[in-house]
């Protein structure tokens, strides 16, 4: 059935495979693509907004995730 992810500002959850295809992420790279989980729930995927349920609304604690790419070689 595939992993489902509900990015902020989207009406409903989508299959992660479809979101990867929409972003033109090659299938060979997807297994190593950065994804943050909370238990079994997808919270964030590199290149996509945070999950709607975890979107910071300006009050309370927040976590900032920065992805720093180190070139190969």
C-alpha cells in the first residue's frame, strides 16, 4: 500500500512514492532519501514541507531541521 505522508498545505495525505515522482527524485535515490519519523509516522521528507500535524503555528516549542549536503569525493 506504500507509506503515506500529509505535507503541510496539502488537502490530504499522499503516497510517498507519488510525492517522490512529482519531485522527480530518481527511484535509485529514494531508499537513501532523508526522512524523519516519529514512531511510524512520517514527520518530514527532504524537499517537502513538514507534516501537517507537526507544522509550527507560532506558539510553543519547535524543532528546526537543517539538511547539510556534503558533496561526494
